[in-house]
């Protein structure tokens, strides 16, 4: 008999009074009789009732927390008050035993730090299985949105010779012998001898290649892993994270801001409609956590209220200059409460400033645009004032920056000047500048950090807890 998913038994009356085969892992086993079985298909465990008097005692002993079981039994009305249906077990097989004494996922509360060290098993817990089901749903919603709106999906390369962000925080890809690195006459590393005949790295963004596709297919997006070698050990940074990057020809910065807002609202609405059980579980978890905090530090909105709030309200749109004026005159700046005080136009916004704007000043998602050229990437369109670029960042409550994007510089001469100013080798970008020679046009795009979105939607406070196996400085276990 083919086994069926536990969620299907709860969702369909067709199985009632029938014999089914289910497989899963034991969450708890009590009174030598009641197994709570979970197969990951949903939050719900199904109670399986064993006729222990007629079962081999040695086999009974092997039903322990974490063991994998295959159960044949009839779906019946439950005698207990906690569940509507249960399985009356006819026979069962122990597929894989588990030593309950040392099984790390005991039926009790574990700290997230402990579970990070056991990331291979942490999705057996309610919290992590809920987070990962929501992550899966969000990915699906991303593809759905773009598919419904006429975008093509592009697989941009992971190994690249161009530094898309010009920040130089990349992981090198090489097959050179580290113990015997070839050098040329001047003593510098001879990358001609390397696998690709040039210096290559893991990509920090698929944007530049996506631009080439936007300038032919019109509306495209990438959704893939990106890598950053910055030594940021924070709760919002990963060394390997997933980014969604749409790129659209003939669209300016205003269209870009509207697209980002519409897209974010669609995917949040999607999980509210399709993941209610997991969201409700995470909401209760957070409410219990909130109770431990002093009254004045508690969130005003619950998780689901916060998601609905984002759906129902327009994002606040302000220029960088307006943001600086607010920050310069705000209480924490005047009282020197910020670590980085804002004194003049041109300062880079730190996460404390972003969070002040979102959480204290506007209390809603904020879009900031027209940033100083000096603090932004070379490819952003220079405004007429000669000192700002058409960049936009979207800031979310509890997260800070979730989206970074811009209208791209489509004028060849201006782009070449910017490349030179920043000191990037323009020979490496010959194909990128070519796009400005043959049918150049206004175009724009943005990057959404997928894990930051998952954090926002699930209410998890550490980015390491929303990706299956996190990569961070000094940590590549699993
Ligand atoms: O602002 P960023 O660096 O933008 C780009 O890479 C552009 N090329 C995107 C584009 O225009 N196509 O990164 C975009 C987003 C950030 O807003 C943030 O959400 C996320 O990527 N991000 C990170 N997420 C996790 N860990 C990190 N180290 C991240 N760095 C950026």
C-alpha cells in the first residue's frame, strides 16, 4: 500500500473508516498506547492507538521519540477530547529506531542556539518545520507573482568575473594549488594559469546579467543564491543568502518602487491565505515570548496583525534628504543615543537610523530614494543635481533594509565616468557597457533579501533560523 500524507487524512473525509498506511516520526509515546506521529506534511500530529496487549513487548520498546514508523490502521473518531480523528493501529513496522536517551530533540523547549548546533534535526520541531514550510510557500509565491505578471525567470551565473556591487567582499573561486601559487614576472598571482584563465568569484548579485536579459526579454527576474564575504556577525547577515532580483526595461524609479510594493504585498497575502496554521503557531509562540518582556518593550501588533497592517497600508515614500532632516533633528540624535550620530548630508544610514524611521517615526514600511552617489553603487542613474542617484531602499519594521534597488545608468558616457571614478577595471565590464551602445533604454530593478523577508513573515529574530543550513563567518557546518 502506498503511504498517504497525514495532512490528507485531516483534510479529506474520504479516508474515514478506511484502512490507510502512514509513515512518520514519533513525537511522543505515552501509556504504552498512544503515539503522536508527525510526517512533516503539516503542524498536526495524528494520534495512533496501539493494542499493546497483543503487541510484542520488544517491538513496543522500540517506539521511542524520534523513531521512524510505518503504520497501517483505520481512521476512526477519536475517543479523546484533544483530537477529532485518530488511527486505530492494525499493524506497524519500525523503519528506523531512535535512542531516546540521546536523541537531541526531546519533547521539551530547546533554545534556538542549541537547535542551530543540531540544524540537521531542528526541522523536527514545530517552530522550524513551520518556518521552513512558510519559506517554501514564499518561494512559490515569488515565482507565481512574476509568472502572473509576464516576467521571465533567468538563471544568472554563480561563478563570475565581475563584482556587481563594486564592494570587493567576494569569495574567490580557484583551482590553483594553494601551496604553490603561480606568479608572473612582477611577482603577482598569475590567474592565467587558473581554471578560467582569469580571477573569478562567487556572485554577490545576479543583477548585471539580469540587465542583459531585461534589455532583450523586457521583464525578467532571478532568484538564486548570492555570496558575501563581509565579516558581519549580526542577526541580519549571512555569507550565503538567496536574493530575488527583478529587472525591467522601460521602467523608471517610480515604477520600480510601485513594483516592489505590489510584489511584497502579493507574497505576504499569499502566505496569509495559504499558511494560516503555521502562522498561528508562530504567532502564539511570539505572544508567549512577548509576555516575558516589560510592558513598554512589547510589540503593539501580533504577527498576523503586523502582516495585515503591511497589506492594508501604503508604504511611506521619502527622499534621502528628507530622511536626513528627520534623523538630524530627532531625539536619539540630539541626546546622542545613536552610536553613529547624524550631523551632515551624505552620511550612510546605519541600521539604528533605519529602524528609528520605520519603528518610531512612521511605524510602517518606508521607501527612501535619491541617495548620495558617493555611498551607492556605480550602476545607479545619476540625477540632474550631479550628486544624488536614483537608488531606493525599502525598510521594514524589526528588520531594517529588506530591498535595495535603483534605476540604472543608461547613458554610456556617464556610466564610464562612474566606473572610472570608483576604480573598477572597465575591460571586465565590456559586455555591460555594450548594453548602453546598442539600443540603450531606461531600465530599473531591485534585490529582495529572501531570508530577511522570511524573518519578517515568521517573526524569527535571527536570520540563521530562517535558512536550512546557515553560512556565517567561522561557520559552515552541515
Ligand atoms: O542592497 P543590495 O546589496 O543590492 C544588490 O545586490 C543589488 N544588486 C540588487 C539589485 O538592484 N538587483 O542587496 C539587496 C538585498 C538587501 O536589501 C538585503 O535584503 C539583502 O539583499 N542582503 C542580505 N541578506 C542577508 N545577508 C546579507 N549579507 C545581505 N546583504 C544584502
